[in-house]
């Protein structure tokens, strides 16, 4: 039967219209009975399979003789018997004792934001405040930001850093072996981390609680005290009054639990929350490529063949189930795990969306208990992140270490290579995330099969449609949740898609919006409906590629660059359109006219080049303001949703004018977006006569606009003009989604000539 994890009935379903309550109750109870029956059948099948595997193991003669065939260094690769959560028994009250020993958490505020720099900025404001000396604050971060072991930091990739850190911890906790094994052990490098010292980390915790420090200062303190800031900072969580942490650590429950974060009766502030819905969706979505599936199958197969006589029957069963899943997933992409994935051509290319139930049924994996299997992969497929005592970490890394040492199999001598020789992490980590995603309720997500050329280039992706199911756990536990940001409009998305769907009582949702600190005369927002030659501005997909539209945009910029000093930042809807317009201006001669007044910079696609462009842009503006002459500053051509539309401050002369070319609507042909629109139309009520899908498209567009134009005004004495180049901005439905402090000062100009006639300051 279709009793997979994705087939779960979602609790709290609404009664079908027109049916009496007793009918609904009967149907729901029958569904629950059916679910119990399916689970029992799964357990019975699993028990039969386990018994059969035990018989096979006995027939194969796995005895003491097999033990001698293994090298001493391979003993750790044999997995301890796995028990899922519902199989674990409390022995001698040990679990209760561990809970009693946990340090009590004081009432605190968890403050989270999107980037490392935003968190550091917040900590600096706390340091300057009157409360800076009396507040017990701890800043959390990833190993990538907090690790002070140079050997580990050199690995650069986050997953490799995590893997190496956990391997060093395992080496630290290993028992000393007998003398006869010492010579064998010397063959393999067994480095332990010198910073992972419980006493030193306790000392670092005390130092952290005495004085407010940001992440950079915490790293410096860790180097001075020879203590790990990553774990030492976590020891400080229970006693801290203010915990500063990134989005991922708060919004992802497994990460939250691993860090020792307890939200019960605490206060959570989520800053820079304009993309909160997208962030939760991204965190809980998962993608795995065909090449990763084939690689994982190859690695696990080799592991099973080498150690099958030493594995417990239940563990052997789980490994065989994983192998079966991988085979079926590759088959869904049109491939075969026994062939080279790079050489397999996919017969039918394209993108297909399926419900979780349909995907499990068609892949013939609906009879596998994904909860138990995911737990097994989570435990043995990747590094554990436990903070407390790492008692379990000594046993958890066996399979992971093997997979890291395995490249194309063993070499001629049968020895396995050291993990540091392998520069990529185990694909089981990605597969773990995908299996976890498949345990969502059927109606809350979709599986996307993206078949491209070969199986290796194809992928399986889980798309979360309902972020509220994961955010609900945050709002249920907390005393209060504050969602804050400088440009949160439109806010209806948060109220309807996130809070109400998470079960929050609408009466408890309080909205507060305040004006800006700048005086009204310091900002000039203009909606421009036509250009200098009276060409109506409407940048739709059908009209924006017309030569006359690109020419009119160039004329507008030429006129503005003649009268606006300092920096002008112009946002385009996409990189492709910016490149197209730039090429057209180059051919028509408009680019040289622009370059005569301002030096032109383009936003790079590569993130590591952004800082260099910004530095050169700022230097050019500063140089022009000091020397004068014909050049009056610089023009920066940027992209909405790119590297410079969020988190960058174009204050003072860096951004005296921000221009938005057209309306950056998302690509409605995207399969993911179409599925999201369909889901909203089915689950959300109509707002003011508009379909929820249409509201979504408008909101995504205006959130991007509001973020981009918010780059200019950055402090109380700053001033700037904002130009929205498209007559559609004047439509009431769109106009009302501008931030209030901009909307109430916006002028709608039908002709270009009247736009700046009375505003000489700008």
C-alpha cells in the first residue's frame, strides 16, 4: 500500500462543505485506522526482512575468523546497531539524568538576521548603547566564521570544514589502543584539534558572558585562549540574555536543536525579514543531482560488500533499503546505476512536477518507512553536531569516514586514501536532506524531476509550498515573535501565508509601521510615465526589447546624469536585459554620451568581484567631487535581486539618485512559481477580488523594488531622488505597495520635462 512518509494525513483538516460533523469524524478516524494498519504492515515486513537477513548472515559464516581480516584502523568503520527514536528505551534513568544536568536557560532574546555583517552591525550598536556593559550577549555563527584551526580553515568549503572538525573530535575521544596496534595506527594521520578543550572552552564561555563581543572579537579571543569559539560560544547560550545568530540556525529545527537553542517562553526578533518566506522555503527545500545519486550508490555498494559480514543484520537492511532507493531515484531520471552516469542519455528531457505521494508510488518506494531510513542516514551519513558531551560522536562517524576515504574504490594494495585527499564532501549529506524533505505532508510540497541531457546533469528537487508548517514550531514555543525590516511592504504575505497558516490567532497579530527619520524634503520619489521624446514607458516582455524603448531609457539617463552630481544607481530587471540594453547603447552612441558625464560601472555576476567594483565606484565619485571638471561622478548599472540590490549602502554621494527600469516581475513560466501559484489559489482566500496567485506576482515584484530603492537613504541627513520608469507604478494596486514613507511623498509625472523643474536640489 502507499504507506510512505509522504502519504501522511495532515491533522486539523477542515470538514468538507455540506457534510455533518459525525461524517467528518468517522472519515478522519477511518483514515487514522488505515494509517495504523499500513504502519503495522510496514513493521511486519521489516521484521520478516530482518529475520531473513539474519539467516543470510549466519549462512555466510560471519565468525571470529572474519574479525582478523580487518585492519585495526577499519574497526571504527563498523556501525553500531541503529535504533530509531521510537525503538530507544530509557535504561536505568540515564536520559532523565542527562536532562537534569542541563543548565537552565534564563529568559532571553534571540536576534537573528540574514548576513554576518548585519549581525556584527547589531552587536556594535549594543556595545554603544547604555546597556552594553550590563548585557550578557553571545554571537553564534558557522564553523566557517568561527573556526580558529588553520588546518581546517584552509579547506574553505563549509561541508569539508564540518567533516574535518567532526573527525578531529572523534580522534580526541577515542580510547588509547594496545601497544601492539600502535605501529599500525602510525600509518594513518590521527590529528586532534588543539582548540577543542573542555576546560578552555568553559573559560572562553565565561569571558564571552563578561563582555559584549562580535564574531571577529570572539575569534580573536579564541586564538588567545586556545579555545574553540564555535563550541565555546554555544556553552554560553543558557546564561546569555541576548543571543545573536543567523537565519539558518534559528529557522531550521535540527540545527536549532544541535546548537542547544531552546525557544520555550523566549522572545525572537527576526530582522531584515522581507525575504522570510523565501528563506524558510529555501532552507527546507532540497536538491540532489543524478551524479550524486550514482556516486552514493557506488560508495555504499563498496562499503556493504567489504564489511557485510561484520554488519548487524538491521544495519545491513537499512543499507540495502538506501541502495534500493538510490536505484529507483536514478531510474526516475531515466538512468541505471550500473552504468556510467556521465554517458547515460536521458530519453525525455524537460521538467516534471509530482506530488510526494505520486513520486513515492511511481518510484516504487512508498512501502519504505522514510522516517526510520532518514534517521539512519542522518546518524551515519554525515557529521553529528551535538554540543553537550559528544559521547555519541565517537561512534557516529564510521560510515561517513569510509565514504570520505573512498574515491573510485581501493587501490592496488587495497588501502584507502586519507579524507583530506578528497576535496568534495560525501553525497549522502545531500541525499539526507532530500529524504528528510520527502517526510513532509503530501499537500505541503512537490517533487521536481529535472531531466537534462544525461542522468549526471539531471536532478531531483523537493519544493516546499507551505513554509508555515516549519515556522509554526517557532511561534508555538516562543513568548513573542517580532518580524522586522526596513522595507516590509507588502505585509499581507507574512500575515496570511506565514502566521495565519501557522495557526496564529489573527487577534494576536499586531502590525506597526513608523515613518522615516529624514525630513520630507530630503527625498524625491517620482513615477515617470513617459520619456523626453514622449515615448510611453511600459517595460513589458513584449515591448522592452523594442529599440525605441531602449533609446528612451538612454535619453532619460543622459538627461539625469547632466544634472545629478555624485553617484547614480540604475536597476534593471535582469542581467540579460542589462546586457542587451548596454549593447544597444554601445551601438547607437548613447553609451559614449553617458560616459562623457559619468564613468560607467556594471554589476559583476561573480560575488568575489563585487567589492572591487564598489571600491572603484566610490573612488571615482570621491575623485570627481574633489577635482571638479567635466566628469560629475559615476553611473552604476545594477540588477534587481543581484549582489547590489540588498545589503549595500549607497549613502550620501554614492547614491544621489536611484533609477528603477520597468517592473521586475518574476518569470511566471517557471514550473516552481506556477506550482506555488496553483497552491495559493487552492488554499488562500481571495483578497479584494484578486486571485492569490496574482497578488503573489505583484508582491514579489514590489518587494524587489522596495529593497532596491531602499539602498539610497541611509541616515538622517541623507537625501536622494528615486525614479520609477514605468507608467504601471501609478496603478493603485501597485502604488499602494510602496513603503508608506515613500508613497506619501511620491509624485506621478506624465511628462519628463516637468519632473525636475521645481526640484533643483536633486
